[in-house]
C-alpha cells in the first residue's frame, strides 16, 4: 500500500496536482482578507473589526485606512496584535493609508512609492513578512490607479518590486482599480500571479466589489483582488466577496484561504 501511495504521489506531482494526495500535515493554510475601508467614514474601527471576527483571519490588508490608532483599535477587536501602517497616503488624501494586521509577529516591513505621468499620485504598496506555522509568508497590500496601455502603478510595482522578490510564498491584495482582463491585472498574471477567483471557479465579471451609492442601478465591478505566486504551488480552497446587509464602506471586503505545501 505504501508503495502504491508513493507511485500515485509521484504521478500527481509530475502533473502539478500533488495537493490532491498529500496529507494535511504537509500544508499550511493562510486566511487573508483585504478591504478598502473608505477612511472609515461609514463605520468605526470596532464595527469593521467585529464584522471580520468570524473569518478567523491570519492577515488583513486595509486600503484607504485612517492613521492614528485606528489599526490598533481594529486589531484589539480581532485579537491581532501586530500591525504596520504606511506613511504614503493615496493621492495625498488625508487618512488614505495602506495598513496591515497580523496574528503573528512581523519579521520585516517596507513601503514602496509609485508615481506615473497621468492619473492620481502617489500610489504605494506596503509589505510585511511574517511566519505562520514555521513558514515565511510575504504579503503586499496595494492601492493603485487604473493602469494604462503600457504604464501605470501596476507596471511599476511588478517590474521594480514583485519580480525582484525571491520569497517562496507571496500574496498580493488590495484595491487594484482594474478588472480581470484589463492591462493592470494582465501584468500581474504575466508575472506568475494567480487570482483567487480562478481556483474557486467564481465568475467575477458578474459580481462587484465597488458600490455606487449615487448610482443604485449601476451593478459595479470587481476591482479588489487577492493573488498568490504560482511558483509556491498554492491553492485557494475557500473565499470570495463578503456581502453585507449594511455596507461599511464603498467597497466590499474580500477574503481567501490559501493552502501552501510546506
């Protein structure tokens, strides 16, 4: 029986489907969410934290997050003690920072600034590295302007940051202001990143993560995403858009549970 298992494992490994036969002990899972909170104008830090409690998240990336003690207040509700807040506000608007909460200590943090010749500036990405079940996880929280034909914040990030990152397991999440199939997202996919929607067989073209409060008949579109590097051999096993009866922002939170081989 052991020999048969090993043969089956070798076969599936060869075709890239090893996650279907390896025991659970050979994986780690990371539960992650991203949320553009619209500078917390429609809900308090405590209300946003309470809404996310049931998802038992390991990492949360917030865009358009207020400064001050806002991130610590959310973390207190979620019992997530470790945080990092960038210093570059999106488009130089007040209280529009990128912020990250983590259950596990942060090994390192960094922020990257991006400016282009058109659209709003500056944009930025914040990065953390944390250890989950003895495995390093690199996470970037981003907020970018819509990408153009050959230029944009997404291009600068991928070319100057992402492609130079040698981490084994990379997750990127946030407000991309690009839909699937648009140039900004194609840039990420061309760099070996995979969207959570694909693994879950979710047709994001029929959904929305942005709410048009002033246009109730506008169905909106999915511009918030979570991706992971395919070289990690990860797999999204759960997740999606969190639909709320009372929206707490002009965006909807999204989440994913990603399974990585050790």
